C-alpha cells in the first residue's frame, strides 16, 4: 500500500480484511484474480488499493469496473473517488438511467477510471464515445451474478474491445459453477483466493421468521415492524409487481417507505437511497438486482417479503446486514409450509431460523399471552323493584301507516308537450 493510502487507511480502519490481504500482491503484480469473500468484507477496497497506484493520470481510461446495478456502480465510484483524489486520478460513473448526454460530455475530460453498468458501457463503446485502448485492468464485481445469460454476452463484447494483455479481476460473495470456467471463457490464467472460511469481518446475525400467509398479512406485518423503535430494513421482493402492491398499501397507511426497482430514473433511485441512509424512511423496498452489493452502514435488518428460491440469493440478501462486525437480523415472512421449504433451502449454510413475534416495541422469541375475552355487562334496569307475579298486558297494536299513493309519471314529457301545443 502506497504511503498516501496508508495514512488515510489508518484513520478509517484498524487492519485490512482477509480478502484485502489475500489479493493485494497479485493485483499489484498484474495477475488476473478471482476473489471470493463474504458480503461486507471490503471487496471494493480489495481491488481499489492495489490498482489505483498503477494509473498514470491523463493517459486515458486505464481501469474499468463493471457492476450489476446502478446503485452499486454509483457506490463503487464514490469509494474509488475518495482514494483517487489522494493521487490526482479522475473517476467517472457510467450507468443506465442517468443522463446520456452529460455522460458523453464528461468523457471528454478523459477519466482515468470508469465505473459503470455493462449495458451503458457497451452502448458508449459501440458509439465510439468510450475508448479502452489504454486499459490496464477490468474488474467484474458480483461476478457470480454478472456472468450469466445476456449480461455475460455483453461483458464478453466489452472484453473483446480491451487490449489482449488487460488484467482481469472477478469478485463475488458466493461461488457458482461459472466461476470455475473463467480461464476457458477469457483465455487467461486466473488465480483464485477464497477467504470465506477465514474471514472474521461479519457480525452476529439472527435468522427468524414471522408468520404471515397472504400478501395483505405481510404488508400489515411490515407496518408493525416500521413502528418499532430504531428498526430499519431492506425489504426484498421477487417481483416488482408485488413490490408496488406493498408500497401502495404502506403509503395508504401513512408509512414512509422508499422503492428501488422497476423503471425508475437515476435521480429517483438516488433520492430513495439518500433518504434511507439519512434515516428519513425506515423501509426500503427493493429487488435482488437493484440491491446487489450496496453497502448501508449499520443497517439493523433485512426482510424477505418474498422468500428466495436459491441459497445464493439468501446469502446475498442477508449480507446487507451485520456488516463490519455490527449485529443484524434477517426476518422471513411466510406460513409453516413456506418456512419448511426455506429451511431445506438453507440447510447447507449453517443457518438456524427461529420463530419470532412482534412484542411491545421489539422483536422477541416469546409468544405473547392471549388477550382475555371482553365480557359485556348486561343492561341493568334503572329502577329495581320486586318482581311482579302478574303477567304484563301486551301493548295495543299501533295503527298501520297510510301508504302514500305514487303518481303515475309515465309519458309525463309527452303530456306536457301536448298541453303546450293546445294552449
């Protein structure tokens, strides 16, 4: 680590994490690497600190970082810019949803580092607005998710536009089969550094569930959770349709929520993230793609409104909380059948999911006592006296009311017209 970075690092952190130590020499030495480490273990700094010192300011784009979502790209650019400013290196983000004309204009300033989403980067490459002839390193963040389906084809197209000796770096929190084929896919040797068993940066996380069967019951549970003191959470959905349904229900009940997902403008996404970080809203409703990799310091919890269908998805979702040694809680919503399936899904993750309840201003594992039934008092006579043995005489029947005879209104308009003509 260069001296400028070391002074700044010592002010912010006590020591490097396992992944930062593992890949430092390989990245500094121009080797291609695959780094696998738990979420929240400092993977962004793991490639930022070794790669930035190799940049020659003003020589064109030399580092390209690809991220799966706009939010993660903006977050990564902010982190890298903080360190790049110490050595006079320019960083620019290129994301879909942001103003394209402004991005093209900023490229005229020849940024040294570009952080972007694959679709927008390829678009600018195809239109000859972004040039990668001087590229030294390309980083693919959240590689297990990025190297699939259409996104893989886009990344391969981008890689073909880079010099043949470009250094590649892949980072992920989980290992999928595609990561075993990196050498064949990109035609170079890739060293693997897996520190999941040795990393100690994660804090203690509770995994619990609250009973809720329908979406309406789940939305009502979210409203109760939002009322708990000091509780904030990312709420995950499997579809934007369910996300918008829950957001509509909560907004109708005057619960302040934000959303990430669907066809939102970049400014709307940034506003939701900013309000959530400033604790102006307690629940941020999102999908897996939108929230992949984002870092929210000291986030108390994660809520699975829709339960994940893959164990890797559960790992990435739960990784949003309990970061940097902080405590966290993962709350799953579902009925007995849903939770039974979830426990089977995460059986290999060493996760124990217990039933919890919403008590007095806190989540608890103690089942609340059933409330006593309310017994209504019988009406008491105003004047109490001895019961009379004589039978009371029945009241005389009231005379039936006269029914008002309805006037025949049939053909009223015709009759009036006829009268006017004869008058």
